[in-house]
C-alpha cells in the first residue's frame, strides 16, 4: 500500500459529497466521530471481543458509503466478512483491521 | 362540517423511518430536507410498529437488516393488521441479494431503495410512493361520497356506524344517531319535476352539513333519507341539533323551485354512555321514532334514550 514519495496512502481521503451543501454538515459530523469508531474497533481487538468487532464493522460498512466514503465501507465489509470466516479469531483479521484503521486515519473534512 | 373532513388531507405527509442505524436517520434527514414531508425515525422493529399505530404515517421506509425483529417480520406484522395494512412500505436494503427484494415484495412492500442512497433515486421513489398513496386515498374517499349531495354515502355510514358503536362501547361515551326523511318528497318530485327534487336534496344536505358539527358524520342514507352519526353526543343534545335542522329547512326559501315549503321528520336514538343495545337494533329504534314523527303529523323529531332501562319516549317539534 505504501511507497516513498507522495503515496496515495498518505493522501487525505475526502467525502464524495464534500461539495454537496445538503450533506456537508452531517459529513463533518461523521468525520469528527470517526476516531471514536476506530477507537472502539481497537478496544474490541484488545478485548478479543469478536462479536463487538463484527457489529462495529457491520455498522461502519452500512454508514460510511452514505457519507461519501465508499472505500471505508468496503474495507469494513471486508473485515466483517473475514470475521465470519475466521470463526471468532481476532488474530486472523488483524490485517483487515489495520487496513480499515489506516483508511480512517486519512479521512479529512476537506 | 363533515365534508371538510372528507377533503384530501393537504397536510405535510409523515414518513416513518425504521432503521437500527442512526446514520441512516441522519442521512435521510439531510437528503430529504427540501422535500415536502415530515420525517419521524425509530431504531427498532418493535418501536416502529408502535409508531405506525400512533402516527399513521403516509409512508414507511423500512430497513430489512435489523437486530431483534427484522424488517421482514415488521412488514409481515404491518400487513397482517387491518389498521396498518394499507400503509405503503418502501424497503431499505443494504443487501444486494435479489431474493430479499422479492421476499419484501411478496410481503407487500411497494418498492425498495438500495443503500447507500442515490439522492435522485431516493427522492423520486419517495415522491412516487406518496403520490400513489394520495391518489388511492382520494379514490377511496370519492367512493364513499354521495354524488348528488356531497354528503357521505350509505357505504360510509355502515362503516362509521360500526366503528362509532364499537368506540362508544369501549369508552362508555355518549353516542347518538339521527335519521331524517323529507316529508311528501314524492309529491314534490311529481309536481315540480325531478330537477326541483334534486335541488331540494342538495339544499337540505347543505343545511344539514352547515348545522352538523365537525365530529358529526352526515350521510345520505337513501333516496330522500339522511342520517347523522353524532359521537360524544347525548340524545338530548342530538334532538336539539335535529330541531335546528328541522327549523332551518322549513324556513328555507327555495326561490320557486319548488314553489312550496319543505319539511323534514326526524327520529333519534341515543345513549348517554351505558347501553346494551345492538347496533342494528339501535338503527331500528331511530327508524321507529322517525315513523312516529311521521304518524304524529310530520315536521317534527322524536327521540329515545337507548341508554336507560325501558325506552323513554320524548317529543319535540
Ligand atoms: Mg440495519
């Protein structure tokens, strides 16, 4: 995912609806709340709470595209699907958790 | 006035969202901000169903994938219940599975919208569902209005009489029924012709409608017969109202069409709150009073309190 100079992985991730006046207010809300969602995902990992992790991934999968962050929705969907096949094992989905978290880290309002 | 209540409701339609995800509530509120509708949101199937009963929304937007009671079950329950089965439901589906959509249609959904929402699609589907709802309601209402007089028709009377008698029985509140019949109407038709007869029916209907109150249900019961269902009205109040109608009709000026005074006879059967009378028998008692008014010389109203033991007869007019 990363290489040396000006990598996509370092670029800010902006909502597809960033210029939609109807949407800007709730997109901002989503962006401001996003670190909390990531923190909740991280603590589910720490607690080895696969059930909560799955719920959080499911919610983010559903919510993110609506705010114009399709890729985050997809990454959350991948995590949710991986949890289903990993049969409750958190270690097996750490890669997907990190992918999702690093995407979320790049999110900016504008 | 009854007909006021019969006009299609021009209030802003209420759209109820049932989705466990509050993000969806927020997104819909933002997306539909400029639409002529009021959005109400619930996060569970159970709470959603309760809300439908409470606010009678014009449209439900229903998530399929919810913890606890899912959207399919909500849909099934809404459709199973007569009072909610007519509310149109659009399914919100995050799942791409076509079989879910088919199931939702089988269960009675009118449409589906896929999440994440496409703005234009969302708006046109909601508008079209609301428009359809409006037209269906208008047609249903028209089917219950008498074409000549604009009053409710007999079919509506039967429906409302069943509803109101049940309601009065449950709540123990007063309820009265008044039936009217124009005096010597055949003679009016024979002497002045049917157009004059129609003018009389329309004029009498207008007077009845003007004097009846907001909650009264004024109906054309038959040819020259009218009826008013008066919820929360004691027989004493009911006969007063009949008296005002009777006086208004005899005082009406028909401007030569027909060239004679018109009178009306009335019969009232009403309960002050406690009654064991059946609803068919209740109508018979009102009818008997009407014929008593006729036999005692017409242009009068007679009344029975069906709530008290041993029907008590009283007169006015
Ligand atoms: Mg859901």
